[in-house]
C-alpha cells in the first residue's frame, strides 16, 4: 500500500430534513450568495425549504449555472461576489453547481488578472471563500471533495482544478430529493458514481485489500439498487444508499494508498467540450473501448472485478473480457448509449483526430496508471467507440 494523507474537513449532514441545520452552520453575520442551476429547486420545493431555513440571513441569489458550468456564467457570479461583498456561499444543486461554487471560492480571493489561469496553469487553491452545499442530485461526490471541473465553451476546453481550500465547510445530503429527479439524471448519477470507482479501482492488483473491498462494495451496491432507483426513486432507503454510494465513490477514501487511472475522464471531458454530451454518458462511451484497448495491462484487475462483483467464472482472460461486456450491458440497461453513434452528432468519424488535437493543445497526452496512454492510443480508443 502506498503512503497517503487523508484529510476530509467537510461536515456531512446526511438524512431527512437536514436543511434545518443551516441556521447554525452559516455564520450569523455572513452575507450569503445562494447559487443554483436552472430552477428545478423552485419546482421541487428545495428552494422554499432552504430560504425558509435562512430567514434572518442576508441573502443574494444567483441562478442559471449550467450542467457543465461555464466560465462566462461564473464570471458574472464573480462580479456579484465582489460588488455585494459576499462573505459566504451556499451551493444548492448537484455537482455542476457545487463545482461552479468551488471555482468562485478560488476566484474570489485570486490576485491574478485572469481567473481562468487557476485552471489553465493548474494553480492549487490553498484558501478559498468559504461555502457550504445543499445537494440536490447525487452523482459526482463534489459535496465532500475539493475538486471541480469547469468548461469554457468559446475555446472548447473543460479543465479541472482543486486544492485544500475548496472543501465545502459543510454539506447537507437529504436522500428525499432523489424522488423528484428525472430518469436521465438518475441514470447519469449511477454511471457517474460507478465510473468514479472504476477510475480508482481498475488498475492493477496491489496490497490495498480494504480499498479494493470498499470499491467492490460500492460497485455491487450500485448494480444491486439501480433498477429500483430508476423505477421507484421515492423509496427512501434505496435513495439513501444511492446518495451514499455517490459520496463514497469520490470523497477521497478509496483512492488512498492505491494507483489511479482517470484517463476515461480526461478523454470524456473532450467529448463534452466538443458535443455537449452529458458527462456521465461520455464516460460510458469511453470506458468499454479503453478497457478493451488496455486489456493486457488491466486483465488481472478486470478478472478480480468480474469474479467478485459480477460473479463470473473461468480463466482470467475470459472473465476479464466478459467483465467489460457485462459493464457495457449494465450501462445500456440504464438507457445510456456506449458509442458515439448512439448520439446525434455530426461527422463522428473525424472526432478521434479532433479530440487528440484539442488535448495536445492543452498539454502532452500522458494518461493512465502506467502513464502509457498517448495520442495514438486515444485515437484508437475513440475509433473503437464510434
């Protein structure tokens, strides 16, 4: 097991009606910017619950943060923070709203001229403007980690950022919100969490036995509950397990002491940047073809996953190959396409070369747990995903 440092400073309030804790979690003298997305919180009652809980606080609102938070939108929010002298932020939404709030936490205290440099130059945020979250959509685990991904449509880029200053002070996670989510978002959340685990687990065998078992437990649980989550999201216990799986998939615990991959995300981000396809669906497109391309290097771990999670039998090669097929079938059972041709896009055959060019324009392509996925590999993986 590799050496590691684990620090999870976010206070998590999990369960029914935890929004009632808000008045004691936010400083009484704070001037609060409440951020949200397209307005669904006003239709499902969450907005009313939060604003009622915050009676007596000085609140400024900013809505309209997109599913892939756009830099241009966040710059408008940054103007509000500076003009209104905001001292605390509250993200009410899913991973995109929370990610956008993390960018604002960094940008509000950034001394440089161009906030995009935080992402373009990989500047870690040591101290940010404090914020909390009220989670409305389980998927990314952003409510309990310090990472974020921001898009800039005008230059076709989607970049990641992070640092210890970007942990939420607290996060409210009430599984009751799952009941109001549409099928598309439920399916996306399942695949997003599932792939987050795979990026940290599907590498090569190590001595980190507990991390493997925790990862396999999350994967097994997601597969076990997925049908009920999709059909009856109002079942609280199922919704609670779903929300907790999404949190555990990316709260930092299962990545400690082990090698990680993240090449699926790196390539998937380019598909979103080019075509606007939902983040989770880009992961479902890339994962099967990438694993087939790297079968020799990932065979042992794929076989372990196939036996422990999927219940497959046979020799390592047969189980590893079948495990990829079964995972792709699982994604498709949720109504999620696993090839580019499943989506309405123009000239997908030209995309592999375009994707590689876009990635290389940002940095040299060196991906994977062995740092052996290069430009030619990305082209091959994407051609297989057509």
